[in-house]
């Protein structure tokens, strides 16, 4: 398939392990001449007569020049990662040695692989579909348990299986409707419209579930942006240090100490939270630098997934809280109210104070309140639990298809629109030729995701985001 689509019949080579000094470096050859290139550099044995899936230890030489003592792993098509003949050379991890081996391979007929070309060849040779290929890149980039698990599930075909099942059902009904068109003069109906309607309803539900999973998938892949905001000296930097359990931000009693945003990453239950400590927000300041920091803080609030609003329980009071929320709150933004310095706060009338707080909270969408003390670490763990609550709820820990790719999400939007058009056509008893057109459109967008139909420019763009050796 690769040869037919791309005209690729050459042999490629690249370093498959990270560049730099290490104990071992792996250099991968793939293509019709992979074994011959390796054989020309490996005088210890005649590789052409060796069995596939075997390891061979010996000296690697370029003519009379000794390169290294290596281990060769031989894989024969189609039982290899790329579906082609593959040789993996495990050499010592010196960057100089690795470069010399690469140069020797290229002198004997291989060329340097482009980014993602090994996985692109695996896709073109039918070893995996496009969603699985893209999951390979996600797995390489994974840095949490949730992102690793999601990528592995998709590599094993979890997302592909859902799309394949939907595609097969649509193709079957499409074929029956197309058959009806061939017998249009006979006024016969091969496709049971009631069963087809039930299938479309089920397909719409499945598509909606996949689309809804993108929010979680985006969080798993990129993390959750949390803007820590509040007035000067509300305890933002102190809270950041408490969450990280280290002195990352400068803390002082001087208002306006934090002049710019500080960003750190915190892993809570397998989800990355990007904590952004912002400059204290106040309406009037004569300090030009502080004013610029406040502008950046407001921008971070607009872009954040979660706004963690801090107010000093002991001094700022509820009127200041109400004023700031009216000014800063963005509809649809997840908001958590965090009262700081709880260890120093004892309201004269706790019930009245709580009633006033709930009155303020009632003006906004769901906004939980947590009283904390960063100094004594009171309720810090409770705050972490609240941050992760909706993101680690269930889907991230379940073996189910989760959409993490924006390309897939956009295609699913088109699938949903096409399915809705098919359902409307069934409701309006449209003729088979119009139904068939909508079905074909739906199949087109499903096939775009799996790569059953694609163009070379799109493929090149997708695989160009891979690392060189993959």
C-alpha cells in the first residue's frame, strides 16, 4: 500500500532513542534494503541467511573502520512495526558513535527518515489506522497516568473499534438503500426504515458521548489551567507554595510583591494542573509595572479553565468579595472561592456570616467555598480534591474511548450533523437517493478520522509532528 500511495520503496534510517549521552542508543532501519544495509556493515555474520525475529551480537564496521560493538535485531515484513523489513541497531549511547553509525548507513543506501515516517509507513502498510497512529504520538508525549492510559487504549484500537462498528452499520444500510435505487421501478424496500432509525439514534448517542469526552480528553492531554487570583496580600503566593510543597513564589507582607504571573505544574490523581499565580488585582495602582502585571492577570483569568479566587477571611470581608466577583466573573467559568488565613478568622456571628457568603455565591454558577490556611496546611488536601473532582470522576479511569485530538473532534461534529440530517430525512420520508447522499457524507467524515480516505498533504502534516525516530 505504501508503495502504491506514496511511491516509497527506499530504505530509511534514524535514531529511535532520545539524542544525547546514554548507555544505549537504538538506530532503526526500515525498507526493502534494510537487511542489506546492515549486512554491509556487519562482517560478523551473513544476515541474508539469518532467521527473522533474532538478535545478533558482533562488530559494526565501515570498511576497515571499526564503529562499535552492537546488537542487531532483525524483523522481516510484514511482521514488523512498519510492515517492512526492519533492523534495529543497539549501539553504545555516545552521540559521536550514533552519528558515525547513521552516516555509515546512509553511505550504504539508506536515507534519513522524516519526522514520523516510520509510523506513517506503518499506517500506509495497514499495521494501524490513523487514529492509532496519532495515539502513538500521544503516548510518547504522555506525562501522567491518565494520558498514558488513554493513549494506550487508543493504540489498542479502542477509539477505532467504535468508529469501525458505526461505519460498518452505516455501510450495510447504505448498500441496501443503493440496491433499492437499482430496483426503483419495482417499488421495493430492502432497508428496514424502523431498524435504520434506531441505528441512527444509537449512532447519534455514541457520537455525542465521544464529542462530550473531548473536554476530558483535552484535560488529560494538555492539563487544566488554574488561575489563582485575588487582591494583593490575599495569600496567593503562599497557597501556591503550599500546593507545591516548596517555596516557589516570593511571599511578603508588601502588597504587590508578585508583579508577573508564575506558572507551575501539579499532578493530582493523574491529571496535570497548571497553577498560575497572578499579580494581586486592585482597581487603582500608581506602579506602572504592577499595573502591567494586573493586565496579564486578567488575561490569564479569561483563558483559564478554573478560577481559584482567594480572599482574606480576616481582613478583606464579604463586600470586597462581592465587588470583585461582579467585576471578574466570566459566565461558564468554573469558580472556586477560597477563604485564606482561616486560622486567624473567628466571625462574631458565624451563622450570619455564612448566610451572607451563600447569598453572594447564589449570584453565580456553582462556586464551592473552602476555608484554608496555607500556613498550617488546613484544608489544602480538600482543595486539591475539589480541583480534581470533576476531571477524575470516572471516564479518565475507565477503559473507554476518549477523544483527545482536535481533528477527531471536528470530524465528529460533522458526523453528528450528517446523522441528524439522516434522521430528519427519515422523519420526512425522503427518497432513498437523498438518504444515500447523507449516509455517504457521514461515512466520509468517519473515514477521515481512521484514514480510510485521506490526502498526502494531511498525512504529511499529521506525521510531521512526530519525533524523527518514530
